[in-house]
C-alpha cells in the first residue's frame, strides 16, 4: 500500500513538472554574480528542485545516522546493564543459599 502511494506521489510530481515546463518556456537571465546565463525558466525550476531534494536528503540522512549511532550506544549500554542484573541475581541467590545453610547449621547445633 505504501509503495502504491509513493508511486502515485512521484507520478503526480512528474506530471506537475512537465506541465510547469510546458507552461514556462520563456528564457530567463540568471545572474550568478560571476556570470549570467540565459536559460528557460522550466530548466531553472527543475535544477533548483533537484538541488532542494539533494539538500533535504542530505539533512535527513545526517539525522538518521546520528539517531542510529545513539540507538547503537543505548543498545550497548542496555546489554551491560542486563549483564549486571544477571550477576546481581546470581550473587543474591548465592547469599540466600549460604544464609539458609548457616541457619540450618545453627538449628542442628541447637538440637
């Protein structure tokens, strides 16, 4: 279902891009401080759209990488804490066993 929506989304953007390209065939002067270029408005719009997509994807991927790093750190921390819990439970069981043995020995000495 998600693939269908994404496919429809992409197709709709392509149709909008083609329509805007057809409706804006006029040539526009683009001043780039160093030089100026005459290009069709549709080409300039398409290039700026692609640049926006690339910048947006770069920002999102940097955030995803940072969050994956945090998840990896927390997973390692979680494993260490679970190991400590297991060790403490084992130590607690050993203390209980030794205390019951001592109490049993005291009871047998009293008899």
